[in-house]
């Protein structure tokens, strides 16, 4: 299904560890609007998308989100590698360290573990695409918040790249929504769906 190149989509080269920053950025791995949820959302929704062009877009973006998850994990790893026990304790990274050492584990900045409830896969193309557009904007806002808090240029550089991709994904899902609308009868968009809202007896009393 994929051709995998053993390199990051965008380089991550962080020379100074900073576990405090890692605790913030890890939210884009396993937080409610992170890359893990995004990849699972789109790669799940594509199976019930009735239009092949939009299925392709979901596959493309879902695959790219896996690459973004890889970048976020590289950032967190480089911010925490080779920490001493003293550095861990001083930075407040100890609670994470006790459970996971310095391994990557999906959680939000708040410490809440990743859950599949972070994303929706409804099977209705309009519903799913609105979910996707909202997800991209929430991820963009999260990256905005990270950039407000992070001043290290080595960290900000890949974060800015990730933020820009959220904007591109939002635009592509907007295009996908227009494709879906073009395939639908104008009468059944939002208000009326002939499958349910006809004068035929549906057995409801």
C-alpha cells in the first residue's frame, strides 16, 4: 500500500534536551487533536467513503499524518534522550519516567492517555468530512499554542512545518466536501434525504 522511505518528512535536529517542552509537544502524539488520532480517523473513514477521489485524499492525508506522528515522536525523543535522574526530577518529568522511562507513549499534555474516542468515523461522507475539517483546525490551534510557548528555534522549525500541513489538509478536505456535494442531489443536502424523508409509509406510527 505504501512506499516507505526511511527518513522523516521534514528534518528534526534538536541539540539541547528539554523535558519540559517534551511534556507539551507530546500532546501532538497522543492528545485529543494529535497526529495519532488524525491518522486513525482518516484511514478508518476511507473504507466507507463512496467516492474514489475522496477515498484517495483520505488515504493520502492519513498516510501523511503517520509521517507527522513520526516527526512529533522524533522531537519528543530528541528533547528527552540521555536525561539524568537529576534532570528528570528537576524538570517534573518524573511521573512520565516512572511509567515509561524515556520511551514514547501516546498521551496528552495533561497526561491523559490516548483513546479512540478522540476521533469519529460515522460512515456518512458529509459528517465525516466536517469532522475532518474541524480536526485540522483544532490541530492547527494546538500547534499555535505550542509555538506561543516554545522559543527554541530548533524545535519551532519542524513545528511550523507541521502547522502549515494542517492548513493544507483543511483545504483539501474542503475540496473533498465540494466533490461530495457535487455527487448529491441538492434536495437531500442537510435538510432532506429521500432515503428517509419521503411520503412512503416507513412503518412509523
